[in-house]
């Protein structure tokens, strides 16, 4: 069941991402929500008070982060 949910979620993000024309993605984080990040993603703190919780599982290519306080943005700069 969990595998089905993860596959559905991945396909949903793929379909949503295909509609965008630029390769630079920017996500404004909200407190308490979890976000998946991978290599190349950059978290930009919007204030000195920004606190982020990171969960990384060994041998996984992505990590899960959540904003605890303050504000922050996740970006993925364009590849050169």
C-alpha cells in the first residue's frame, strides 16, 4: 500500500512539473509541512530565526525537511 502511494505521489509531481517551462523551481516553505529535497536543492533562509528539521535515511537519494520556525525557500538552480 505504501509503495502504491509513493508511486502515485512521484507520478503526480512529475506531471505537475512537466507543465513548467523553466528549469529553476522555487518552493516557499510553510511551517509544519514536509518537503522532499535531493542533491542540488538549496534551502535559502528568509530570516535569521529560520529553523529547519532534516530527516535523511542512509542509502536514500532524497531527504525530508520541514520548517520549524521562521521562513525559507527551496530552490533548485539551473544546471549549466
